[in-house]
C-alpha cells in the first residue's frame, strides 16, 4: 500500500519502483520491466548511470546552489559552451530552467519582450491544434488539446491555433501527401491575417509532434513553407524540442531533419536524462541582443542551477562519447520495423509512426473509417496496464481524450536500448495491445 499523503491522479495502486539499470526498471518485488516509455520520454543515457550521479554529487559537494542572476560558475559556462555548437540556432544563448513548462513560459515571455523592445506590441502566439506544450497557464494557452484546456479556458488567453501536420488524419486530404505542407503554411498565414499581422509575436510548434498527437513527422515541405510565412510577417519561430531534443528522434534536435533554424528553442526531457529537473529556453544571438539591450527581467529561484549544469554536462558528454544520437536513429528504425511486424496481425491498429526512438501506435475502433474508440472504454489506460503486465512500460499520450484522434501509445525507450530489448518491447507491447483489443472485440 502506498502513502495516502502523496497527491496522485488516482487510478489505483502504482507499482513501486526500486531501481533501474539501462533500459530496465525493477520494482520492489524484484520484477523487471522494459522501460519503453523512458520515464516520460525523458531518459536518454539510461537508468542507473553512476557517472552522471557522481558528476551531480561532486558539484553539490563543492557548492549546491548559487543564485543564478547574481553569480556565474565554471560548470555553467562549460555546459553552455559544450551545448551551443549542437543547437540549431544562430549563436545560441541558453537560459536553464527546471523543466519543459518553465522553458515554454520563459520562451513566451521572451518573444513578447523581444517585440516590445522593438516598439511592437504583439500580444498573440499561434500554436497548433492537438499540441501539448505544458500544464502551466501560458503553456496550456498555446497548447491545442481541447480536453486539457476546457476547465481552464477563462484563464487561457493570448493564443490562437492553426492546423497541424498529421499524416494519418491529414486536414487537407486532397493535397496529401504532396503539397499539404504548403497548405498548412497557408492556413497559418490565414490565422495570422485573421488575428492581425502586427499582433502575432510567435508561432510555437514541435518540429516532430510528440506529446499531443504522437510522433507525427511533418512532410518535408512543411517547415520551409511555414518558416517563410513567419519571416515575412515578422513572427518568431519557437521550436518546442522538450520531447524531441537531445537525440530522441535520431538527430541532436528534430529541427535538423528539416533544416529548421528557429529563433527560440525549448528543451527539457532528455536534457539531463531525468537525473535533474533541467529545462532550457534558448534564443538566437540576434533575439538575445534585442532582449539584453532592453533589459529582460525574468528568472526563477532554480534557474541556472549549478548541479543541473553539472548533470546536463555529464549527460551531454555520454551522448557524444557513446554515439547515442546515432544509436537512436538506428534503434528507432529497428523498433519501427519490429512494431510493424509484431502488430501486423493485431486488430485495431490504425497507424505506427515516428522518427528515431520516438515512435507511436494509434489505436482505432474501425481501421476503415479510422473512428476512435469511445472514451468511456478507457482503452489507452487498459492497454498501458496490459503492456505492463507483459513487462513493457509504454507511455499513454497526454490528453488524447477529446475524440479527435485514436488512443495513442508512445514508445520512447532510453537511447541505450539493445537490439534484444527493442525486439522484446515490440513483442510485449503487441501482446498487451492484443489482449485488450481482442477482448474489446477488435
Ligand atoms: N512541451 C512538450 C513538447 C512536452 O512534451 C512537454 C512534456 N510532455 C512539455 C512541453 C512540458 O514539460 P514539463 O512536463 O517538463 O513541464
């Protein structure tokens, strides 16, 4: 029995995890699970990596905390210098925070402050329908999941939403797959014009949609067309790489797949692999110059944290030394093929998609019409539990409860996952899905 004093979202007893090693989690009874969720698509270098723990401990014993707006430190500067060449922004300036939502909140303030400093009172950001950017108010405003937003709508202001590239349910089926990227860019431009071009501060989107719609890779013409529209209207491009950053999609940052050079980038999950709550808001040099000149006032108690920087640096060095970004590309392709193979005879599979070690399975009630299962069936929860019984932990995508898509399972194992483990993940997940969909009548 767990403690009743832990505020949890309910839904029964949780498995108590004792420890982890590599891609495996072990519960207090000694049962082993393959962590195909990577926590919450967080863990890149694997569980139980002593090298990271030692780097964090060594920094904490030298000094655990200095106030980030008053002091700098060698470790923070070393981390920023190591990371900068890997980021897809021009002359990047890195603002470390405590997680993804804080990174997105920071980015939203930065884009507004940037325009104000240039004499433009731009007060609207454009996000995409179906997206997820965090649970704090600003991040939820720009998010496009109706189910998550509904209770808080009176508080969610300053954001509009446009279409999102979602190959399986393309908003522009007539042009799909050739030319729909351009149609999405036209839809964005229509949104900008409807709001009033002088009011739009930024367009916020994941280069590969992870959390909301589940590993949706846009067509190649999408980002060039969208970026062109944004540049023409003076709208900053914010790439939310909280889920896709640090090798998750087989490149350091998913922006690289498309030659995307954002003005602002957010990161947060793979950044410190879960060993420290570390997020990043990054701006390009030109954006930074405007902000610095105007005196951008911002900060959290735990921003620029020195133990966070030491942890992030240790993770970065391991990703580089062990070639884990390349491993993500390779093992991602293996996982994608294995899922296709194992799920081929399982009924109710709508789509298997993704890039690198960010893969998703969309479950539907009817493969012909692509109709989702009624929410009342709580399918994604049941499948997640059945997979766990098969020894595989999957990640149900946040907020897939508003009927606009099928139930979504995300797979984002640690980048150190072995060939055997990849095969076991696909086989175990297929058994779990089959068990539930079989009994749901297909
Ligand atoms: N943006 C994206 C793309 C995310 O996937 C998430 C987390 N799922 C967030 C922002 C919010 O991050 P956090 O939960 O660390 O606040």
